[in-house]
């Protein structure tokens, strides 16, 4: 008994060119606020054994909106990919510039140009010859009237008689309301080993309504910090009110505030708790640096 064997012969996969340079991918997206460089890698593919000379390829960056130096920078000012003999990859790095303005996404097109070898993967579409980078706008509209009051403030806190206390304020999205978010209020006495002696493990951007016309500030009760003491975590809320005086050379904020223990609401405001060295409503006064 015998059997016949059918043999099928396949042609070797061949590209229409022996060498080409291509970019990794066709599209990528990063937040505009990212500080991590965007790496764009080019690869030199050569099926020949006689790679005996250096190869380079220029690239251009085009955009309908984005401007170099305003919306992005090219690290080291590179304008080409270079492949010395034996090196088959090179990269450029682009860093977005956050303009802190809600003005939409921006698209950059990185395009390979001018080389002695083909550009892009073989095929009619030349994929890999152009790479699109989307700088995704992650900004939001803000109350620019309050922009001058964003920053670091220094002042005093009557709880413990602290001086040189720091309050940091930030301009939130307009949808949050007319005000500032802040951190730092009460931190000194909360963490002082001779006072409340707790370690702040998490802080939350607390919102403070600011009315410049009325010269008032208001802090509705909300999450403030989480602390650690003797192995236990405690969450604190904060609330308060005060004034903002913009008549001088530097604005001054005075805040009367208090805190509550979320896990033990029956204790009431901390200024009234027997364990605190302070009594009455806490008050702090800050001047913008």
C-alpha cells in the first residue's frame, strides 16, 4: 500500500523594498498637563546584510493649532532620526506645555521626510510614515477674577499661637463655584506632638466661597483631612467663615473655623472638645505672599 504526498510550495514573504523606516504606531493621546516626555520611536528595517553606512531621516511637525514653544517642546531640538551602522532605533521626545486654559485638544502630525530609504511600512498606505499625537485639553474654565488670590499665604493661628503658618490656595474649575480651594489650615496644631499629635495621611482640596464685593469667605462643612494616631485613622471635616480684605498692598484673609470628627460626631466641634488645648472658635489670619 502506498500513499501520495502533495507538496505545497509557498513563496517567501517579500517587501517591495529592502529597507524602510517607520514610526511606532499611528496615533497616541496624552493629557496636556502631562510632564512626562512623549517618546516617538522610529525603527530602521533592513533585510540586506550590507548595512555599512549611516542612515538618517528628517521629520516635520505640523498642526492647525499647536505652536512649538507655546503648546509643546521638542527635547534637545532634534529634527531628524539617526541610525549609525548597527543601530536600528532612534527616538525623539516631546513635552506638552499646559497653558492652563480651556481651549480644546490639539493634534500634532509627525511626518517622516527626506531619506535614502523608503518611509513607512510597505504598502499603498505607507502606515508608520506619519504619527498623530493628540494633546488632550484637561483644563477647565475658571473664575479669572480670583486668579490674583491663588498662591501661598503666610500668617498666624490663634490655636497654639503659631506664627509663620502657611495656607495654600488654588483656583478650581468654574463649575465648582466662585471661590478657592485650600490646604494647610490648622495643620500646625493638628500635627504638633505637644498639641493634637496626629499625622496627616491625606488632605483634600477644600472649597472656600469668596465674595470679593462683600469681602467675605465661607467654608461649608466638608471633608478636610485624614489623620493617623496610635494606629487609628480619623477623618475630619472643616467649616467656617471669615473676611477677605483687598484694600492693602497684599490681600488678607481672616478665617474663623472649626472641625468635627467624622467617626465621633457626638464629640461636637473640636474647639469645644476637652482634649484640645484651644477653646472657642479657631481663628487664623493670612497675608498673600
